[in-house]
């Protein structure tokens, strides 16, 4: 772990660290409501300077490409105070305030991977409250992967973001090297290698789905432009805020310098729910269900695919012979699961959504098991299933563990499955027209509203229960 502190005022830096450590500082205005929580290496002393009034943000790392794991800490010992403040001796220190980087003599250290930067929007919300601690603990990217968390919120949620940062600090995660909070995506997304876009406006009473598409679409258009301007050119983006498929389309259309293939809409919770229902029906544990695909939109037109799924390595229809249940009740159970949870608990599925985000990331950063696949809503251009181009559609994917994926070609699509896929495709094409003013496609469609918005003619209310 490393020492963390909030930087409010000017600092003068006394660097006693060895030459393989490096630091840089740049000024920022406190009026931007952007507080930075940073971790710095041992031997780097920060003292207040009366000569400088401007605040700084300080970025330090133990080495440009590699960080060594700290050796086990000795028991606590406090030396005489320095300038009225107690000073912890480097040889005997306590918990988070103890750092020991003895590169030459410590034979127990091991190399950790290069730090990765993960940006999260809606970071003060319930989903993030579960997700962030999983990321910081190493559960998501691995136990040898240091992370920097960049948390995006609003002016209204900023104090809550500070509270989140404090809890992360108090949790003493060895892999968590930086935490920053802010309300400007152009600052928070700087050099981000992963962007988890969770924050979105919930659907209010009497709000039409088309209205929600427009309101949240503007949020994701802005975030897409910010990613395009400042994020890593190979940033991986997972959109959670609903309606997530079309929000993802808006985001990628506003980020033309980032490969469209790098954008995902989250349908992993739908996959997990489908696996749960198949396992319950078959009387097996969850891990016996594989090759589960969610096709289409994250809505009531989604298609949980029992034709290609397997239980104990066998086709589902050979294990569950109740065709009526598979074709009707199974899909409804998956779609209504969120609503049933709200009835029981009085709140939406934040924890299981966070788990599904973890699953979605791990499916990209770790190789897919041989013969299996996972679901993700991705850009359809060049797909082998005959699905219309230029929409974001959930399909079966495989990964080699490099953050990229490929679409699975060896799937069966019969008439029943094809009919359902086409219904979800038609809905997403209709949603695309609703947001044409946000994707740059407004002049491709003949009809549009007088205010310049896209022509919105959705077939009906398809929001999933619990997401309205």
C-alpha cells in the first residue's frame, strides 16, 4: 500500500526517493471542485509552502513501467515529532503508512504489472458502491494488477464521491494506487484504459421511452466526445446506463477515433439470470450451464437463447424437455427477474449488476474457456448472423484475454430464434432513428421533429421491469 492524502493547498516537494522514481505536478483550480487523492512513494515528503497559493495535483509512481510489491511491514513505531507532527520511521511503521521498496536486497518482492487507469461514471451510485471495491481488491483485473480509479460524478454527488474515496482509502487495498474524483469527463477520462459508464438518469413517472433516450443520449454523446478527446486510443468502454444498447451507439458515434469494436453494452446480467433459471429448472448448479447467449436489446425484446445453450455439456433441449416452458416461461422469468427483486426487497438489483460488470470485464481480460462463449452487446458491422449493420446488438463472443473479442460463428439459428432476433433488431433500428440528432444521422432519415430531434416511433414500452 501507499500513503494517501488529499491535496488542497500548495506543496513544495522534497524528493529523497531513489532515481528510479519519478514525479510530475501540474496546477489545477480548486474552483473546479476536483479533489485528487493520490498515493506517493516513500521518502517523498510534502510540506506546505507559504510562497505559493495555487493548488497542485501530484502524480508519482515508484517506476515508470514496474512497481515492486511492498515487503511485510514491521510493527509500528513512532519517532519524535517533526514540526509538531509525529513521524513514522521507515524501518518500523504501521499499516497503510508503511512503505518499503528495497529493490536490491529484498528477495521476496515480485513484479507487478503496469498501472491501468479505470474511469467510472455514476461513481457515487449503488452499483458503483459494490463495483469499485471489487476492482480495488484485485477481483476484476487480477491480483498482480495495480489500478488507478477515476471517479466521475456531478456537482450534486460530489460530496458523496469524496466519501467513496475515503472508504477506498480506509480499505487499504494494496493494488489501489490512485483515486481521483471529478465532475468533468474531460479531466476524469484522461488516458483512461477502461471506461465503465454507469451513470444515467432514471426513468421518471410518465416519461416515455423516447424521452429517456433523448435525455440520457445527450449524456452519452458528451461522454463519447470526452473519451474521443482524452482517453487512451484503445480504451475499452462498457455502457451500463439505460437504454444501454442505444446509449452505446451514441457514445461510439461521438468517439470516431476509438475503434467501434471497443464499445460494449452490458447484457451480462441478463445472461447470468438466464443461467440461473436454466440451472434451477434442470436441478444443477450454475457452473454446469454454458454457452448462454442473450441476443438483441436490453429490453423485453431480448432473446435468451436456449437452442445453443448447454447443461452438463449437453444441449439444453436434451436436459429440459419441457418445450412450452423453454419457449415462453423461461424468457419471461429472465425479463421479470429485476421487477420481482424490487417487490421483495424494495430496491433495484445494484449488487448483481455490479457482479455482472465484473463478469463482463473478466470475460475480456481472461481467455474464454475452450468451447464456451459469453454475451455482450457490440457493434454489428460485419456480423455473421445477418443482423442489420450500425446498431449495438447482444451476440455471442469469445476472447483470447487481450481485451478484444471475436464473434462466435458456430451457432444454430432456427426459425423460432430468427423470428425473435428480428423483433429485437427492429426495435433497435427504431431507437436509432430516435437519436439520429445525437449520432450525426439526422439527415439520413426523411422524418424529423421541428426541434431537430430524430423521428421517434417506437413500437411500445419495452423497458425491463425494475428499470423504469
